[in-house]
C-alpha cells in the first residue's frame, strides 16, 4: 500500500540502450543486473525461479484490458498468466483513489459488453461512476469469471526478450521469476505511469505528499491542513472541490488553464437505466459506428458558422445544461477541425467561467486561451469553477512565476512562498508510452522498443510494432483508445488479438509480425489525420509535451472509432494484410 514516503517510484527512467547484441545474455544481463537476477540460460541463483509451465500467452497488466484478455484466452483453451504491479485488479481504478475521482463517460456506457447477463444485472447508482463503484464492478467481474487465479499480483515485469529461433518471449519479473511463452500482450494502460515533476527540495519536505495516480488506500484527511495542489488537468479539477471542503486553505498552482464542462451528475434514473438496458445490444453495436465509441448522440450536420449567433448560443446553452463532453463537442460538425468554429465554443465556455467566478482576475486566469476547446482532454466537473468563490481557496498562477522549489514547509514560486502541510501532485502521467518504455523490451539481435521509439512511438494499428513478432499492445499509440470510450476500444483490441491467435493456431502458424511497410503507412495515416484537425495545436499529453525530453508526436488515432474498426475488420477479412505469418 503506497504511503507518502513510498510514492517516489514514479515515472519511467527513459534509458536508451544500444542494439541487443549478442543476443539474449547481454540484453538480459543489463536488466537483470539492476534487478539482481540472472539470465535464464545461466544457472539460476537460489533466489530465482524459472517458471517452466507451458503458457501460450503472457499478459502484462491486470486492469480492464488484462482481465478481458484472460477471459477470452481461456475461452479459446489457451493458457495465460497476467502480471500486475498492484496488489489487486482494476488498473486505473485501483491506483487513482483521490477524492472526487470519477469516470467522465456515463456508467451505462463505461462497462464491459461481452456478457449479456453481466450488463443486465449490474446496477450503477449514478450517471457517472465513482472510482470506488467502478473498482467494485471490476472486482465483481474478476470473481464472477474466476480470473484472479491466473493473475500474479505485486509483480512488475521489468524486461521482455523475444527469441526468433525459439519463437519465445522471456519475461523477467521484479521478484526474480522468469516466464516464457510464444506470445506476449502489453495490457499496461495508457495512463498508468504517474509523473511527478522533479522539483528541487521535495525530499526535504516535512509534510505529506501524494500523487493522484498513486493515492494511498487508507483515507487521507486534509481537515485543518493547508494544502497545495499542483496541476489543473482532469485529476486536479476533479479533486479540487473535494479537498477545498476539508482543507483550512487550498492553494491551487495552475500552469495551464483547461476547459471543463459541468457533468450534471446525479442518481441514475431507473427508467433511463431500464430503457438503456433493453436496448443494450443495439446500442453497443451502434457505438462502433461513432467517432468516440458512444452511441446515442445524433451526428451534427451543420458547421458552427452556418447558423446565426442566436441559434448557436441556444445550442451551446442546451448542451451546457445537458452535461457531458461528447454532447457538447457534437454541437456542430466542425468544432475539432475549424478554428473559427472552435473559437465560438471556446468563447462560450470562457463566458460561463467569467459568470461563475466572482473575482474577475481569477476568472480570467481560469479561462483557457492556450488551445482550442476539445484538443486537450475535455474535462467534466462538479462545482469546479464555483470552488474559487470560497474564501479558503487561492489560485496561484505559475505560468509566469514558475515553481522554483519545494521547501521543508511549503512551495516557493519565483515571487512568493506558500506554507503548506500537504502537497498533492495532480501532474498526470507519462501517457501512452510510459509503461511500455519502462520495461526493456527487445528481440535477439535486434533493436529494443526504446530504440525504435526514440523519436516517437510507431505501430501498425496501435496493436503491433514492426520488428517485434508475437507482441501485441492493447490500445497502444496509433489507435483511437484514449479518444474513445476505452472499454469499448479495449474489447475491440482484445477480440482482434484473440481472433488472431485462433487464426494462427487453426493454420498451424506460430509467428505473426507487422511489416515495416504496413507500419510506415499506418504511422503516416495517423499523422495525416491528426494534421487535418486542430488537435496538434494543443500542448497536450496526446503530444507527449508534459514530459521533459519526450518526443513531440501526436500519438492517438483521431480518425474515429468507426473508421478504425472498419480498417481492422478489413485487415482481417483480407487475410491479415500488413502482417507476415509463419509456421
Ligand atoms: C483518473 C482517470 C480517469 C479516467 N477516466 C476515464 C473515463 O472517464 N473514460 C474512459 O474511457 N477512460 C478513462 N480513463 C482511462 C482508463 O485508463 C481506461 O478507461 C481503462 O481503465 C484502461 O484499462 P487498461 O487495463 O488498459 O489499463 P490500466 O487500467 O492502466 O491498467 C494497466 C495495469 O498494468 C499494470 N502495469 C503496467 N506496467 C506494468 C508492468 N511492467 N508490470 C506489471 N504490471 C504493469 C499497472 O499497474 C495497471 O494496473 C481514465 C484514466 C484515469 C487515470
């Protein structure tokens, strides 16, 4: 269970290593030395265990993705084991226990679709699920399908090496174990590597500090305390209203103002729930024909510039009252492609902020101007802007006067010192590539993933990486994962992988690898699509800019879930185009 002191395990050390030569031993020795282990081809030390069970698939990650993959593989009669760094299942919903943590996709959508009974029987109390509720649901799924027995908890994979000669992946754990199987799937998550900026002095801070993405399992009490929270992205915006209610004073350190819309959360209306459930299978199917993987929003037909000012305002007002980000982005058909249209929506939200926040200087600081609305994750909140009307909340603008250091009793910016008892880092994640680059992943006689991704991630369909046979990534960079209802995208990827393994087996094939040409063409397509939108105008985690030194590359596929799914289906229908399969 993480405590403030043990939370320093944050962020991957992005270490570049040279070509893996000669083979396995050098590769693994490098990793193994750090973890005090030995390569499998050397006699294992007493403290090491080579697990010689015959697995078909090794899965890294025990979140929504790893769990569904275990379920699917079992159904195919394949033997698999999943490794999870945490002590239980849930991934995102296991680690992010900060006050106010909540899903911003509606509960009836954000759930598995693979089991009809499950989706009919589970009752969601609120329109948007809280973290504890979602974790309860994931635990329920785990027990219901007896998945726990195939997961090794408190086990972090540190390296993975593929032998072309043996057609075998070898994974090393931080517990001194070594596992082997022909296939390996990274279900490691896009937002699973919390990022704490390296402020000087943090090690001397006398109070408690927390990262929202590594929140302690025991309740954290802020009553009577002066708290500083750094970061106003999604986790910051969700937690600020809750922490403000407890703290004697809350200082919010904001570098970039972000757009947030009211969630309009509340108890789930049983009538709505019943109706939704009676249409579940049609709705799930329909969701695949939408850009964000969420059905129920008729696609807009008009540009924001095709209507009068009055009509435009009416539409925005209606969406604002409804709550939800898809609904708002669906006000018009060009909000994410036409800057002038986008400006109308952005200005509407800025005006709402100005009306809500009483102090005009604070309101202006909170009104985002650095990026088009929707090009960074569009946040949903409950009483976020209202919180700045409280006497015990101070907004500290660190865009011009940056944080210089953490002192033993507070936070020093370039022009002021703020005394605090606790610090909350709501500073996000090394998104999309962090968890993968945290491991040494390589192929004998070939480069590592770290080498190949040195200038930004490359993939074929966000599912595979050329040069790394029998390795799959679930919702990897180059897929629409983070720009969709993620459970839907996860299920689609898992189904693709499971079907692919079945295809190989039925034809006595064992190896699959994306071609370099297919990957290059996909990477170009992902970039071309992004460049036809406003997304690249924002300094977002989609671009990797929140991590110092990370290549600035737009990582998700924003052509929409509908287009993407069709492309994947075509690949399969045409005999796995872009892949080489071999016996
Ligand atoms: C605060 C927050 C709110 C979110 N809200 C939404 C939302 O509203 N809607 C939405 O669609 N999505 C949301 N997401 C995205 C969310 O991550 C996905 O919806 C989904 O939970 C991802 O599941 P996953 O299994 O792919 O990854 P994760 O849930 O991240 O699970 C990956 C697991 O892999 C483990 N792991 C990683 N590396 C290793 C290793 N080397 N060895 C062993 N284990 C490892 C991690 O410990 C983690 O438990 C949110 C994410 C966050 C952080």
